[in-house]
C-alpha cells in the first residue's frame, strides 16, 4: 500500500483517483502517468530547493560585499587624514615627515637606487609647456643651445642667436635676432653679457663678448680639440684685476673632459688647461650607498651639457632621456634622473629645468622643478 498523495495529486486525478488511491493499479493508465509525473516533479523540487537557497544567498552576499566596499572606499577618500603626509619645512625647503625626520624629495626613492644603473624618476614633479612664437617657418627652426634666467632666454640656432623676454614663467616674448653667428655653445652671464663658441669646419672659434654691432665683435681661434663634438662653458667669477677664466667641458664621443680656458696676461690669447675626464664609472655617490651607474665606461650619445654654480655643477643629458648630475668640486655623482628622450638643449634658472626639443610644428620647450640636490649645489 502507498501513502496518501498531497492535495496537488488529488486535483489531478479527481474524485475517482481519491477513491482508488489505495489501489493505484485500478486507475486508468492516463491517470497513473499523470500521478507519477506529479510525484517526480515534487521530488525534484525538494532536491533542488537547497541549491536555489545557496545560489540566492551567494548572489545576495556578493551584492552586499560590493556595496560595502564602495561605501567604505568613498568614505575613506573623503575623510582622508592629510596629517600623515610629508609637511614642507619653510626654513630648509625640504619635506619633513610627521616623525620629525627630514628628507629631500629625491631621497624618497633613494633606497631603490642601490641597483646598478637605477634611475631616479620625476615621480612627484609636473611638466609644464612654455608658450613661444618661433620665427617662420617654425617647422625648420632648430634650437642648438639655450641659456635662461628668470627674466630672459637666449637661444642659439644653427645660423643665428636670438633673445626673448620672459614675462611669465611659462611664456616667452617674440624672439629678437641679436647676432648671425651659428652657435654650438652660448656663454651668457647674469649681467646679460654673452659670448659664443662656434665651429667652422674642424676649427673652433670663440667670441668672448658679442656686440650688438657684429663688426665690433672680436672672434678668436679657440685652442679646443678638434675631436670635441659638443661643449658647454661658464665664466668663472674673478676680480677685475684677474684675467678672465672660463670653465669648459667638452665631449669627444666617449669622455667628457673638464678644463679651464684662460686668457694669457697682456695678450689677447687663450690657452686650455685640462683637469680630468668624466665617464659613468667614476665618482662616488652622494647617497652613500653601493651605487654604480652600471658597467658603462664611456659617455655615449650625449645630447646636451650644462654647467652651473661657477663651473662646480655639471648636468649631462643623454639621448636615452637620462640626466646625470655631477659635483665637479667633490667628485660626487649627485644622482641620475629620467626626463624623457628627444631633447637637444637644456638650461636652468636655479628654480626650474628647461628642456628644448624639435617638434613637427617647431621647437617645444618644457620645464620642471629642479631636483633639490641640484638646486642646493647650484646655490651654495
């Protein structure tokens, strides 16, 4: 004998099915099939019920987790406690942490710089574009060298030297052609005195003081090696009674030679005194760590060099977009930074680094904050 079927089965088989429920073999075949089908569906529903519950519970928990994560995430961003950020120390110009320890911005990545050839990145700096109007056709105008201060910029092109006022930090006035000397290296001081080195064939020429009247400008044969491909120079501060001296660096395709160009007393002649040569394997790191610039023994693909602080600071820009800083007085390698590739000239005004490169519509000048270790060395 079988158990009594639920109400659902009674509705299917009708009154006759209820009377014959104790003897299902007397039911018609159609009624027995319907009765079996209903019973199988009921059994299937009872088996699937736990999975349905688990599925719906899982979906509910996922939705709840997503909602909770978003809620706490937005709440944390809105209520972020800025007291834990490094705070500027107005006296020292450095970043001071809440713990009281003082770090320079570049030192935040110094721990990673122990790897050979590691580059300190401009992670915390912004790049800004300087607006300028170039002589037409702008697409053909090239910048070979650039000298800058807070009020003006001197630009050396292939066939002329230009000057542009700097009314704001991010703009230049219309360029004015000053001289028709094609320049390789500008020699401009803060007093707006400018000279230039330029090459004619394999011979280096030197104009210590460019005059507005070009016919009055004296040009000397510079006693520089003909194998030098690139150079930079800066006047060494001296008293009026001393003969003028110029710190000069020249790159010959492998090494950077540091020298001094001195004027011979009582004679308008110059002679070159070489001091030492630089390459990436030399010097000690200012970070006092096992820091090496890799296995490089030569400087290859140098795009620009810049002397500062009376010839005590040297910056070297490579084609790979790497910028090296050197203290020529102590022999310290001050750091290596990645600034981007394609630049052909650079300068700094003790606050910002200015880089120039050629674009499809003319030169492009961008600037960024001077790294603190370079700024301190340029102002001491």
